[in-house]
């Protein structure tokens, strides 16, 4: 029976460290205020012009490919998760294919925000199990810093996010009881706008007043001066609402994965939660009665890197020797959409 396993893993973090104190130059906030609400002490920002979502992805992917013992020419499919692509279109997958001088392979872009990497893992896992591909490059990469509102008005969102990239190579394996055991995906779009960046978009008829525009103004609907003046081109979040939903769905999807494999929380060697908010992770840990050594968090130093947070945390935990061969590892995420997901694997 063919299934998939992680054969190589890599990450990239920009050199620019931005502390909570640094942010006080731009907005009314404090280190205490940010840490109390999010647990974040600092985050990384990519170089403004020298680094992109794609260049960071290439750096992480190069490490993952080398650790897998293969070359870029051996990769036969790419799955790229991000909410901050280099371009509105095309997606970053083809840009990675070009940068690494790969063959004319398929490249799929995933737009599931915080749960994007776990969704990407699930998609890649199906391709591996079907026998269609043997070496799939799965990437999560984000450059948030270029699109945040660095003012007091936008601080509830802007203090949370950081930049970075993580990647894994999934390979086909026939070794029993190892690799990805199962994946579990969910969504509920009822409250999609509670955590969203609605502009620019094609929804003017829904979010604006289409009847109020004449033909000369229609071109302004995608991105207008009014949108910019009213800060409508930045992400928005109803923090309390997101928190309430996350602390329910996070544990549910983790328990779902365990139940599907006749396992319990006691069997988990390492839980890698999406690094959304340290308070959410702590709540989930407490609810599932997990020990500190069963959960890995690094949001304190990197902030929320959205689709990149799970692979960065997974890579860092492995590099520190906290994940060893045979360990049961659970990946879980919750985010915009709302979407949430989990993946259970035997390292």
C-alpha cells in the first residue's frame, strides 16, 4: 500500500527582527499590551524589496529538497499555500518552478490562509497515494509585512503577523505504519468576513453600492482612492469572535484525527498547532490535557506566519531534536474562512 511520508523539511526566516518595542514607533501600543493578548515578543520582516513570498519559499524548499536527498529535477508536483502571493496572478507555484529550474511540472496554489499548509499536505497526500506523483514539494510562505496597517487604527491585526517560509518534500513509501496516517479538512463560511481582506476584490456589487456608480466610475471599484482613504485595503479581524471559534474547532479536529486512528491524546509525542495566538494554543493544550513537552510553540519569536507557521514550527522542533523517528506528530490549524484542518503522521 502506497502512502506519503515527509522525506525532507526546511524553513527560512528573514534576518530583520522587529520587537514589540519597535512597533511603538508607529502605533500606540506596548510590549505588555501585545504579550498579554497574543504572547508575541517579536517577529521577522522580509526585506522590503529584496525578498518576496517566492524567494523565501525557494530558500526553504532548497533545504527541504537537499535533506530529502534529491534534486529540484526530481520534484514532479508543487503545492504552494499562501495568502500573500507575489502577484494577484499568477500564483507563486509557477514562480518556484521557474526559480528552481524544474521540469514543466504541475503547480497548484492553495488559498486557505492559516490552514493552507495542512490543506496542502492533504492534497499532496492524495496525489501520492494515488500513485500519480512520487516527489511533491509542499510550501507555506508569507510576506505579510508589506500589506499591514502600521497605525493605531490597525494595531489589533498588525502586531500579530510576521514573515517566513517552510517547506517539505512528500515522497511515496510502502513502509507500514509510517508517514501520513490521515488528514481532516473542514470549513464554515457563515462568518467569512470576520477575518478577511476584502479589497481589492470583485465584490463591489455586494460590499459597495453598484447602483451609485456611473460607467466612468466602475473601474474604481476594484481599488479606489476611497478604499485607501478609509483603510479598506487592509486585513480586518474580529478577534474575540475568531478566538471563540478557534478554541472549539482546534480541539475537535485534533480529536477527530486521533479517533480515526484509534489513538488518544496520550499517544501524541508532538502537537504542532498553527501559531495564531499563544493564548489559543495554551487553551487547546489545557483542554486536551497535554503536557508542555507535547506541544511546540514559537509564535513568541516569529508571530503568526499564517500558512508558513506549521512548517516553520515543525522544522524547528525537528531541528531541535524534539521530534524523532517513530514519534506521533499532529499538525492542526484554524483560520480565515473559517477553515480548519489536522494531519496525523508517524515520523
